[in-house]
C-alpha cells in the first residue's frame, strides 16, 4: 500500500531551519542493516587549470573511492570547473577517468554561466548535460539546472523539462527515483523550479541530490526531500571529502566520507512508496501574476512554444518575426497569425538576438559561425568566427560587427560575409556588439570575473582605439536622464546619467533622450513600459527571462522568453 505524503509531514520537512535548510551533525550508527549497493557524490570540485590544489583535492577523493570497491558509481553534481573553460573541464575529466567505477557528470552555474563558449565546452568534453541510469531496481536521473547564460540563479530549459517527462513516462509509480541537480529546487535558486517539481512529483521520487551550497543540508522542494552535499574541496581543517550514499534495507544512509577516515553518517532517509497528493501544488510557493489585473489593456493576440529555450531578442521585417532557440534553429513566424513559415538549423545553440537589415537576417551560433539568411530561409553566407558566437550582430551600413568566444571580434561584409578584419586580443567572451556615432566598433567583453569591459576598435580596420572599464563607460554614453530597464544579462537595473548600460540598444537610448517610453523585458517574467518617471504598464508572462521585445506596430510587440515562448502582445491603455 502506497503511503501518502501528508501535508503535516511536508510542512515539518519544509522548515529548512532559518528558511534555508538544516545542517546536521554526524550520527553514531550501531544497527545498520546489510547494504545492497552504494554510490558516491562529488559536489563542486571547481577545477581550474590555474589552481593545482583543486585538482589535488579531486584526485584525493577519486583515490579514496577506488579503495572502496563497494561503490558502484559516482555522480559529479556540477561546478566541475571554476570557469567553464575547455582546459579545466578536460583536466577534470582526465582525473575522473581514473575512477575504477562508472561516473556521471552534470553541469553547475560555473560550468555554464562562467563559460567563454556558452557552455559548449561542457558538452564537448562530457557529451551531454543529462544522464539516465537504471540500477538494482532504482532509477537515477541527472538534469542541468544551469541552462541560462545570463542569470546568476538557475534555470531548467523547457526541453530538459520535457526530457524529464519522457524519462518518467513509462516507469509507473512504484519504481524509486533519485534525481541529481546542481541547484536546490526552490525559489531564489531556480527561477522555474515548479516546472520540474510539478512533473516529477507525480512519481515515486525519493529525493533530489545536489550541491551549490558547499555544505551538507536537508531541504524540501515542494514536498520532495532535497539533499545538499558539501564540496569535495578541502575544508577549513584541510580535509577533502565526498558524500557516500548506501542503500541498506529500507533506508538510504548518507555520510560524509573524509579521505582516509571512516564515514560519518549525517542523515538516514526512509525509502518508501511516495504518493504526492494531486492538486496540492497550490500549497507551495508559486509565481504571482496579480500585477496583470492592474493593466487589463494588455492582451495576447497569439502565442506559440517552440519546445526549446529562447535567450535572445527577435527581429522583424514587417512581415515575419525571426528568432533563434537553444536547439540552434532560426525560426520565421508570420506576424499576423504566428504561423511558422520556415526554419534554418545550425550546429550549435543560438544564445544571442537576431538582427534584420534590408531583407537579410543575421545571427550567431554556438557552432562558431555568423549566419546571413534571406527572408525566404535561404542561407546566403556564413562566416567562421573561430568560436561560439553568443552576441547579437550589429550592422552599420554595409558592415556587420560580431563577437565570438575567447574575446574574438570581427567585421564582415554584409554582402557576402567576407572578413574585413579581426581582433583577437581581448581577454573574455564577446557578449555584445555595437558602434558609435564616430564610426568605431564597440564590443562588450565579459571577462573571467564576470565584469564587463568595453573595447572600442576602429570600424574601418579593427585597430585598437580604447579599452573602457566599468567606471569609464560614461565617456561613451552621456546626457541621458535616469531610467530603469532590463539588460541582456537578465537584470532589471537602474541607471543614471553617468551609468549607461552597453546592453541598451542605440534606439532605446535615442527614445530616452527624446523623452519617449521604452518597453523592456525583465528577468522575472515581465514586460514593462517605462517612462522617465513611472511604469506606464507591465505584464507578467512567465517567471524567467523575457528578452527585450520588438515593436511591430503602434500597439503591438513580439516577445520571446527562456521558456521557449514567442507571443504577440497588443497594448491598448
């Protein structure tokens, strides 16, 4: 008989102690039954090719696992590397290859958001960012909760939610399931945590297992137990450790396994049939859409979902709207009905926005190319940027400015994609491109610290003009009044007259200077119309990143979001 997870038990477990979680002291175990198998979890190694200490820590836990033949497999639950770079990821893989047992790896925010290649290096090294393992009657699933490139917190891509649904579809409600995810699945850590918990809680999920906090804790994710693991990095006592999980009788025994020491047990989780009450999702935190009631003049004319996350702003030629998705597909939808007209597949994810210029559609791809497609879907040319292209191309006259991974910047001919010049001496990844009134090319480089640095290059030959750090950017932009708007990293921020964001388009700056309102997306699912001194209207469409909309008529806007939606909003206030 299946045991119900009653609300009282859920609320007791939800406590988290001080809202965040509960840390545990070690327990003395005297009557542990015989174990059928065990597995180990490595959390947050943060391997850096520049820091041999992190590699030594990982080697230490690998050797300790090899001395325990009872461990069937190892799961690395994210932040494998410190900066998501290929060399560090390969270094980690080479160390992990020394394990005598099988191992599985999922990414964390440091592997994705800090990556100079949009997370492409993780897939290049490990092949996938998810896994499925059926072992001894149990199902183990690993999923990526760090899909977004621009957010500080986590996000589960819509295609990965669907993947999880498929993995659970035919297993019934009897098979015990454990799910590995780097981030805790709760508000403040993952923006769309509920999309994942709503799918999995229909099954016999015993627990989520992850890292991110660098300490041992037990939490609750919409009624499902969450186990957070310490980092394998040496602690304040200089000890390296990992977490060992043992299936013994009807319980999962969780222990802190310091290298060279016996396990210190800190939690025992009962393995039992879980039946999560249908409909009780409303008892848990959910996004608030009540703000929409105050702006009833905002309506959806049509809405479509492409099944993959959309991380860049769309473009339009007045007939169709164009946007790229996380699968690497450029879509063309009709403006009037939202009908898909055609699509073009590339070899990597499309993370940046799309630019339209005189019937030519320009965009970058994670496959390392800048593409130019006509309004019928024919690829006119592609130019190799030498690494993943995560920024939206900018067009000035007959010249296309585009930036790629590893700080690469280039100018291309709009006509045929011929390379006019390249500049490869920046330290970081180009996440934006533009130009100045004087004709200089302007590139926005995110360095390894996550800071933005601005490079001014001569638009004609690509020669270096000036590098501007954060405190100097007012030298580029000036004479604007205070306003609040979303940048493409997904933050709603305020800027004053000496604090211009490079993410804001030239058109946006011009409108603000003329005192005209600006419509912007927010990082928490909103679309806002902002005037000089007030919010004129707002509309919440989801709970994740909304890319900056494109206006298609006096009242209408095309809006895309990280949940894979494209919609046409009509505003009559």
